[in-house]
């Protein structure tokens, strides 16, 4: 199906002075108290798709690639570095991490082989470097967006799919993946229709890094947008369900199951791939649609948000089959998106033997 002509949308910095929403809501962890044990982390359990690590994390602690030091340093750099020098910094640090992160290099190369096919050693290194380079750009521009007044251009595509679910007058579970500028697109519904968006994130591997991200987003908080971290609170699902029934939007990263969470068996590039059951279960319970959405980086502070056809989970007597069917359709859209921009797929743990 051909998408309608693209209509550029220039999104200025979205911060406002509205009071932050209460912290005790679904998937939202309050910032830990100063005495909180830094080793007690929401990501303490092995995250299924967390970056490959080993002795280096134990040795480096906060200075590991997943540690709080790099989060703070990156945000500080994007706040003070002139826009004209961001590209230099991205290239320098991409090269540094490319050399240092051996296990992550191997994971990127292995995950891209089912997408792009086998290749020689030099081509493999180029694939790895391109993925790390694009990731560095997306991450840097995230901090630019959160910490500066620089403008961003977000170009929507296939808006007829958004219009279809918007016309229902119900809530929507917007499903995205760790691909491109996934956090950029999550705020689009708040901008387009002033509908409240709840962004659900997986926990960070480092509790201090998670607290830092929470504090940065709190500074940036706007009245129509709230970011949450997944937790084991049994009441959280009820809170999100209530939000959907009010007509709000829940944006979830549907490509990574949380450690210990229920999963469904799906296929990605013809290989087994476990997906979280939560997005489909939530949509089914609320009787709303899943709307796959992917945000591709197109250039400097320029992104393209693509909506895919909505998915309404079945509500038959076989709940497990209903969830599996819905999430397999999500997997098909995820595969489509990865094929569009394979170097914007940010999965840093090896998925298949």
C-alpha cells in the first residue's frame, strides 16, 4: 500500500513547566533515595536482551558501558557541546567503544547475519561499526532533545493507520522496538492530539543509571507524557488498563521480554524469537488495538515515524492462542522494520546460537 505524501512536522523542544505527574503509577519507579543500595537494581535479574557483559561490568561498575557514568557524561556533553561538534564526538566515541566492546561486537554481527546474510571479516566489522555509529547518533540526539532547545523534525508516514485507531475513540497500545529513535516517536500522539501517553521502558541494568534517566525525564516532563519503568507491582496492569479505558495511549517496547515475564513463541527471520505477552494481553483485556510504530533516523535531528496496520487481538476462549497470534503479527512488522534499516536495530545480546 502506498503511503500518502509525507508532511513534515517540525517538533520544537517539548518541555513545559507543568507539574510532574505522580510517580506511583504503572511501570513507574520513583527515583531511589540517596541511601539506596546501588547494587539493588531493577535490572538485577538477567535481562533477556541486555548488552553482552561479563567480568568487565563487575570490574568497572559505574564506568561500565551500562553504568551511570556514561549516562551522565553523555548528557553533559550534549548539553554543552556546540551542535557543529556533535558529529566529531560521535565518531570518536563510536571508535572507542568499537575497540573496547568485544562481546557486543560479536552479538551485533551474529544478529545481523539472518537479516543481511553471511559475509567476510571486513564486511562484518563494517556492519558492526555502522550499527554502533547510528546508535551513538540516536542516543546523542536523545540527550540533545532532553537537554537543549534545538529543533527536531519528525515526519509521519502512513497516517491512515493512526487515523483508523484514533477514529475508534478508544485507547491504543502503541508497540515499538529498540530501533532508530524509538523514544522520539512515542511523544507524537501527545503532540498531534494532546492525548496522554504512558511510555513503558524496560529497567536499566544499573539502578543509578535508571534513577538518572528518571530524573532527566522528570526535568523534561510535559503534561501529556509520562515515562515509566517496568516493575513487578501486581497493581500496575490495572492502572494501565484503566488508562486505556479512559482513551489514553500506552507506548511499549514490544521486542524485549522482561526477565521472568511471560512470553509467547514467535518467529523472526525464520528463527525462534520470544516476545513479551504483555502488550497483546493488555490490548486484549482493554479491547483496544495494537498499533505498531517505528521511528527511523533519516538525518541530523530528522526522523521518520511509520505506522503499520493496527492489530486487534482476538478474544476467543483460547487466550494463549489469541496472544500468540497477535504478537506473531507484531513480529512480522518488527521484521519488516529491521529490513528497512538493519543498522538501526539496537540489540546488543546474541539472540541465536
